[in-house]
């Protein structure tokens, strides 16, 4: 029987219902906080963008952020939202000053949606505006007003304060990872020289903008002083290091466009052309850009982003009557970089040396590369190391984001994971014992070592990580000394040759339970001594306690509980206070055997320093 299709079947959702029903349209993926682009960070960013826009317009030089027990408080010292419009700004769609380009010329949040999405997706949301001793405060819950008050004789400085708690009904199990928040805060200060941001009492400030950003994010020392070029509505900083890969930071109107877009594409192409023209040599683009570290920031009116979360710029034009973004970036870079190199022959000489070194190394390994490819082709026909999945990260598929690969040690662990995985989105790659320590070796080893060559082929990252086949690369090793050592050797391999995988948040450690605590009615899997004690207290009596020594001891039926929707992952992050060189030297350098034993045995305690 055909269901009735009449007036009664048509419904109009309230604004907050629509956001709560389709949160992905407004904040991208929900996530649990283990990835830098998870929804809880987008909520934080949407509120911050409003405060940053105030600073960009010349109001308020300080912003404070406090996060405690997942409750976020953000206070700026700008003009404060006009009190009569406070309710509309927080709860009426398509309301905001940013439609009036005279007030906010080049802001990020142009759609009037951001703060409403935060409101609708928070269990508690409070906004308070102070203007010349008068204040108004409105409280909401899931987008509905729960309280309102007007205050006079307020002795606080002008500005706006927003307090929100992400709704556990929407975000389920989540946590803010401080390193991600610190990275976001630092980027805001690099892009807004002169702005002070205090996060949980720690002060962040930048005097030199993008130059500071590069120096802070370099894995080693720049081989020549950072080239810093500034123009109207455009800023570029560029240098080279000694590490593999290309490292870019791109921004539009203060928004970190993690997926690049028109402006970054233009930079990469025009940089190559300018260098070729300057040296009058037809260098290979890969040699010119090898080891490059660059930051590009542009400001445009009415930018067009390719998604609501604004991580990729799609704009072709700078303004209604301005040149294209490509021409704007290209013309500026070509002129300014060429001028700089003519005026600084020492830098030009070092850069030329770096390009020719890269060319030499590329040619030296081209022969072995060819052999390795032929070998990998033969092996891949019956490659027992890789048990692939059906959906890949580079597919145009709704579930491409879920695509992941587990790197395991030995047959028993890979067997358990293979039997319990989701064959659509989870692949398994088995290691044979301990991989080679690649610390201090050249990229030649990636082709000479069969295991690493097959891993590189499985991930599809030889040419570029743009072709990466899995969104999450999950290191799944035992929590014992050998397992920890293998974990370190793999992280060393990625840091040494494919650091972008770690920078872009693709590498994770699988947490597996250390204990199973159960009685006849209930079973708890515990990831720490504390969780084990809690489970014993809940079950009372004398529950059965099993200590898992390795992944192979966990049956496939049980493994389903740890790699499904309740999977626990620790992101491998690069600590900004420590360069890759220092990290690798400390953990994988030629230490005495005693020192290496000490490091490996204490690895579980020290894992935050590594990851």
C-alpha cells in the first residue's frame, strides 16, 4: 500500500531541530575528539572566529579560553554584541553583522550559522555581552532559551563571553585533547600578530606572524633564514629543512584551510615556475619542493569554501571585481620571491645547493626504485601481508572517512583482527617481527627493505599523501616491551620519511584492554589499573580477572568489542616543543644498551613524549 503523501506529511523543522538532526551539514564529522577536525573543535573554532573578527576590526587585543571537564568558556574584549540583538545572534539563523561588509570586511564566518550551531549542539549554552557598564545574559539548552537577565552597573570591560558544554546526546563519548586546542590557539596568534590568547592560564602571542609559525613548526633548523613576504591581504613565509616531504600551512581570512584549495595550489605551481625562471634551469618540481616548509595566508571578500567546515578554499575570485585567487597569489609570489632572491644571493646559493642535492638523491635511487616496484608488483598478486578492505579513503564514498588499516605484529594478532574486523572499512597489514630501525637512513632504504616497500605500496603514499588509501593508520602492537619497541620503530619510519602522515593526524595507536573482569552476569574490559579496580568494586564478590599479555590472547569474538564503534585510539602527535630530530635522537639514536633498555621499559609511562 502506498503511504499517503499529503499536507500532513510535510514538516518544517525548527532551526535547532534541523541542526541537531543533521549536525554533519554544519560541523562536519562528530568524532570523539581524537582527530583535530572533530566536531567539538569546530564548536570551539566557531565561537573563537567571532572574537578574532573583532580583533581584525581593531577591537580587543586579548581573548581567554578555559576548558575544564569539557566545559568551554571564551571571553573576548571587543565591542560586545549589541544587547538588543543578543538573542537573535545566538538563535536566529542567517542573523549576523558579517552580511554587512562595511562592518566585517574580510571575516571567516559569513553564513550567520556558526554560533547557532554551537548553541543547538550544546546541552548548556550561555552568551553574555557587556557594553559600557550594561550587560545582558541569555541561557539556552539545546537551542531553547532557559533563562535571561539584564544587568546594570557592571564593572567588567566591554566584550562577549560564551560558555558551552557539547551535548553528550550528540557527541557521545568525547574529550578535548589539549594539544589540538594549543595548535589552534597558536595558529590564531601567528595569523594575528599582536593578539594575546590565554588558554587555561597559558599565554600565547606572536610578534612576527607567519615567520614565527614556520620557526615553531620546523622539525629541524631552517637551512636558510625564513623568507617572509608581506603584501596587502597576503602573507607568505617559506624556507627549507633537511627532512623528507613537503609541509604547508594555508589560511584564508584566519581560517586554517587544512585541505588547501585554490590559494595553496597556486602557491605550489608558481613557486616552481619562479625558481626555474630565476636559476634558468628546468628543475623537476619534486626537487624544487623537496623539504619545503611554507605558510600562505590570504584575505578575501566573500570567500567560497568547499564545505561548511571551511577546510578547503574553492574561490576563484578575490572580490566581486578583483583578480582571481590564483592570479592574486601568483603575481605577488612571482614578483616578491624573484626580488628577494636577487637581493639575497647567499640564500639563493643555499637554495640552489638544496635543489641539486635532492636531484642527486632522486637519480641515485631511481634504479633501485624500478626494481622495488617490479618486486612489489609480483608480491602484491599474492601478498599475504595485506588483507585489504573494500572502501578506501581516496574513494568517493560516504564511508571513506572510516577507512583504516591496522599494522600488526605476528600471525596471531593479525588473525584475531582479521576475523573480527569490518571488511568494508578495516584493512590489516602484518609485520614479520621487528621492522628495521630507519633512524638516520636515506629514503633508499624504503625501496631496499621489502617490508617497508610493501607498506608504502599498501598505503599508496610513494608519490604523495594526497593518494593515501586509508584515513587512519592504526599501530596495533602488544603493550609489552617488544610491542612498544615495534611501535617506536614504525613511528620512526613515518617521522623519517612521511612526516605529513603524522602532521595531518592519520597515525594512531590502538588501545587494547589490559584486563577482563567478569562474573556470570557481566563482563568489563579494563584499559588501566584504575578501571580494573572500578570494575571489581561494581561486580563485588570475587570476579574472575584475566590479564591480557598480548593481542593474540584475545579471541576474535572479543576483539569485535575493541575495534568497532567503541574503539579507543591515541593520536600520534608531534610535540611542538621538541623537533623530530631531537625525538629520534633521544629514542632511536646510538645510546648505550642500558639506556635503550631503560627507554623501552619505561615507554608506557613516557608515551606522551613520543606521540
